[in-house]
């Protein structure tokens, strides 16, 4: 199973989601990330937050959703409201789609401690959602049931 976490810039929330998901996922389930308008570089604070949490940052990069044209995902999860409102590209065709909205920690203004806290809180919320996703009984869920569960997880 392949899960695509999608955001607008693919520099923060979708990157954090990809890394956390892959950190927790068993073999055979993987996450990738992309942006509808990628920045082309990962926000340094995203990488620092992951490293401080003991999560690998190897291979993380900011890329567009066209990177998956030849290998479409099974599930597309948008993590920012801008990306959720966009139509998924045609080549994502039958992919199951869900929205797990997250406030952008890179928008937080304040001192170093406040920004650090925002990034850590966002990563903790992503971890909670990824754990709930990975605990699903996939073998017993039909497509509609899985969609309902994905939508439920997006409210955690």
C-alpha cells in the first residue's frame, strides 16, 4: 500500500507526515509526499524537528505531484486546506482520498520556544493519526468503510 501525503508547498506538514508514517509503518506500507506548488526545498525546521524526534530525514525532498504519474498512490491524504480544495490529478484516479487538515506550524510567529512548540505539537498530532491509520484492520475494511475511517482519523 502506498500513501501520498499532499500539501501545497511540500516543505513542512506533508514532509513531517511522510517521515512519521514511514517511521511507524511495517514493511509493505509506505508513504511519499508531494505538493501542488512545491517550494523545491524542505523547510529546515521540519528536518530539525524530525531529527530531534529520532526520525530519519534521509531521502526527504520537496517535489510536485507529477513525480507519481507513473506510480500512483493507493491513498491520497491532504494535510492543508489549500491542497484539500484542489482537484487531485487524473492519474490519481481510483486512489482513495481523505483530508487530515493541520495548521501550518511555519506560520507561527513568536520566539524560538513558541515556534519549536508548534512544530512538536504538529508532529505529535501526525503521529496520533498515523498510529490510528496503521491500527486499522485493512483486511476487514471495504473501500467505503476505509474512507469513513480515514475521515474519522482526520478529526483526531
